[in-house]
C-alpha cells in the first residue's frame, strides 16, 4: 500500500514505550478496517518478520511473538529471546506488508534465520521452532487481502461531486469534487473556487458531507450557481443522478424522529460549539430545516446574519438538553457577559424562551471501550487536513474529550465515540498519510487566544 509521507511521520512505538501509554483498541473504531475481527488479534500471536539482527546483506526472516498491542501496532519479540528479555523488542504495524502470517516464508521459499544475538543459545533451531510454534496462533492467511478490501468504500470515486460545509462560512454548503481518497478520507476541492487548492478534508461518514441535491432537499443554505441549484433539485425530484454525482443511496440513513415532538425555533439547548470544539455552549434553535435538520446558533456569538449558524441533525450526539453539563459535571460556556453567574432558570426567564424538551434528544449511549489515557489519532477539525496524536482525557456517556498531545487544552475537541474523525494508533501509517506528532517544547510557538480563532482564522 502507498506510504507517501510515512518517512516524515511520527513514530508511535518509542513514544508509547517511553510514556508507558495504552492505545484505544481497534474494536472501538467501527468505521475502520479490521475493526470487526480485531478481537482475534491477541498478545502471544506469532508472525514472520524481517530479521534485522544479522550480518549477511540479504533479506532473511524470523518468527516473532506479539508482546503488546496498541491500535494497529504491535510490540514484537524475536522467537528465542527469553520471556524476560525485552532488549531487542521492536514495534511494527500489523496492517502493513512488514508482517506476515507464520508459514509465509515457507510458501514463497524465503529462509528463516535466527538473530545473531541469540544464535548461540540453541543447537537445533528447527526443533526449537517446531516446539514453539505448535499450537501457536498467527494472522489469518487472507489478512492482508481482507485489509485492502476493507480499506476503502468503493462507492466514492475520484471526481465525484458532493455538497460539503463551506469552511469559510459554516452556515452554508458548497459544491466540491473528490480529488483524492486516503483510507475513506476525502480530499475535496471546492468547484467554484477562485483560489487554487481550495481544499477541505473529511471522512465519507462525516456529518459535514452530503450528496448532490441535499441542500435543496433540506432547505440548507447553499453557495452555488443558479444552474447547479436547479439541476440538483431536479435530481432530487426525479431520483436520476449523473455518473459523477454522489447520490443519497451511498450515505448513511439518519433515523427519523419518532417521538412525536419537534424542535421549534427559539428553543434553548446546549451544543458543542462548531467553531471551538473544546466548549459546550448555551445555544438556540435558529431555524428548522426539512428531514430533521436544525440550524443552531451559539448564544452571544458576534456574527450577524447567521453566518455562524451550524447544521446539526435532531439526533446528533453533539446537541444536548438544558442541564446536560450540570448533570454530567462539565463546564458549560455561557453567552458573553454571563461568566460564572449563568443560571439556566434565570436565563430562560430573561430571554422568555423555552428549553427544548429532553425527549427530542438522542439518548442512546453506544457501548464503547474508550478510557481516559488511551492514545489515538485524531483529525484536528479546525484544520481537517491534519491528523494528530491525541489522548482521550474524558469519557462522558458517548462523548469523548480528545486532547492533542503537547498542545494547550484550548485545542481539545469533544467528539462522539462513533466519530469517523478518530482512528486507532497506526492508522496513518497503514493508509500512508502524514501523522503530526506531539507538539514538543522546542517547537512551541505562541498560540492565538480562542476569541480570535474560528474555522477560517486558526492555522
Ligand atoms: N496553525 C495552527 C496549527 C494547529 C495544529 C494543532 N493541531 C492539534 C495553530 O497554531 O493554531
């Protein structure tokens, strides 16, 4: 598999060892390849890998045992080193072609040669191996093929058009075409852009991504030509899409609200601020779109004419009923001017508004194994080209707070446990995408204060 930028990429192995850190297991990430079968990948499993502990100038291989698993990565120990001898342990990615099932060398006629450090330990290496390998588990034979098959959604192809949030004005959609696909992450190019490389990255399952005609069918604001608006509406009505249109059929079906009530304009709630994902804020339903989509405004935000309203589905895990933060002991960011004095009861009275009824919100909490301290790879959603090393610092129901290693807490992000923007350790290496390492002390630059940031400003 292509590994373009891997060379400059950050190396998890030594970092995990040095910090004695654990990683979120691959089974946590349902949108990632091999997630479903990953329970079968266990410590103690044996594999065949390149033997680098030799004198000869030739590629030879040896058996290694999985000592520890961190996401897609494994700490390995060559067979023959003792149970307590970690002196030559090394990390590899189980989902790259560096790791093979036991038996691979025999099938392609490559030699198994013991490491020179321990060469002296046994006379009959063959007998030793037979003994060690009897009853041992290894990777399934079709592991790598399955991975390749799993790695991309065939429904999304280069040059196809989508509707995606306008990064310069988050209350509107824009038309973009798929320029590159890396492990189900799309590099999109806004089609009407005057600048070159006016790109936006998002996963095929991102809530910011929609099929052609979605804006017309929901009533969402769309920055596009009149021709596009007419033709896309037509496609929605007739159900006939062109070859390079993404159609609704390849997007996840969002569940409709079945509980009777409806969100109404003016109702108050708590919501993750789309322009500052480290905060949960006091918010208002500003507009109700079709198909259970809502435009949410953060109370006290300065933008006029709704340019910072943001679309959340009624069942979005990023909106919460009034009192959610209080109940869960989280900081609620009040509108400007309220500071510590904020009180929902008074605020509702003062603003003569109603809290959105609790029954309208998504109360489902999918089972998940995320725990504070677990490492992962996460998209910096303020600059979604960047995939960075992160740590789960808090788990509240289905919500995770991700901290970017080395960065100030103001860069933290609240994300759902099923978010397609978080990945197991080793994902970047597997798909060949650059991973940003932790920010280190010597490269630290002054960071602008949060008030000056927004999707357009930070960077
Ligand atoms: N230009 C940005 C880069 C931030 C990247 C952080 N990723 C966790 C800034 O310095 O604000």
